[in-house]
C-alpha cells in the first residue's frame, strides 16, 4: 500500500496512514503537563474539548487515544504555556517558558 508524505501542524514530516507515526504525548507526559499547569483532568477536558473519562482512561493506561485527540490535548497544553521539547538521548520532555517580568 502506498502512502503520501505530509508535514503536520507541528512541523513533523511523516507518511500518511494509520500507524505511520508514533505519538508524542504519553500518559505520563499528559499527567506531567497537567501538573505543570496545576490542571485537573476536568480542566484539561474542558480546555481540549474531550471527555474527562477519555483523559482518565488514557492516563490510567486503559486505552490509547486517537491522533486527533492527542492533537487536541497537545494544543490545550501549548495554549496553557507548556512546551514539548526533544531531549537528545532521552526523548520528549516538558518545560514552561521563563516567567516574564513586568
């Protein structure tokens, strides 16, 4: 089966088709990002427009999430100020930008 190449909204180059690209957001990163922002699962659900049970089940590793749901969660975290960074030799990490002084 032939797949088409594409660049997604995050600038990642990949091949279109299910299973073509690994997810960036893991259950542990989801919990950590919520912790950085001091958000509850309900807060994230409201900001990402997904159900709280989806977040609960994903973070509890009861099931995977669809790529579209992952994108919604990541955008909510990014809108909240979390940055996903690739750390050489370690994988994906999280950070908050430095606080601005007024």
